[in-house]
C-alpha cells in the first residue's frame, strides 16, 4: 500500500519561502498610507464663496475644484500633506494638513484679491478639527 505524501515534491524550503513572501506582501499592503476625505469651503475676505478654485495636493496630480457653493472634497493621505488653493486674481494659499485618526476635518480658506502687488494682506487657511460622533 502506498502512503500519500502531502508535499508532492514541494520542499520545506520552498514552502517557507512562499509563506514568507505572502506575509511580506500583507505587511506592505497594511503599511501603505490610508486616505482620508477632507472637506472645506473657499471664500474671499468679504465672505463671498468662490466657485472654481483649484485645490491641489502639493507635489502630486491629486486635485479638485470648488463647486458653485465654494465647497470641495478631496481625498488625501493620512500623513502630513500640503494643499494649494489657486484662483485667478487672488493670491494663492497653502495649508499644511496633518490629520489624526478619529477626527473629521473641515477646512475654511480665505483668499485675498491680488489687485495690488504691494498689499500686505495674506491669504489664509484655518483647519478645524472635530471628533467623529
């Protein structure tokens, strides 16, 4: 009577190599940066919403534009990144984002008109953080 062999020619070494490869694959997959959804609104200094503002994650091609209410939603990594806000005839603004898990973020951005080059006002962005409920 012939005994069944579980390995069918597969060596212990090749099994270990395979299992280590699969384990490393799962580790690298889990270590990749997660993404969060960031929402916000862009307006001018008088509080008027600005539709069509370009919102771009610095150093990437990831971007969006504000809707007719000046609102935007962008998916960014859960690591530190910088958003650039650009609109014609307004000074561009940059905002560093360093999200923390367990919070929702709402970004309020105010852009300043760029009519005069010597103007001292600067565009600003304010990030408010709220815990998920």
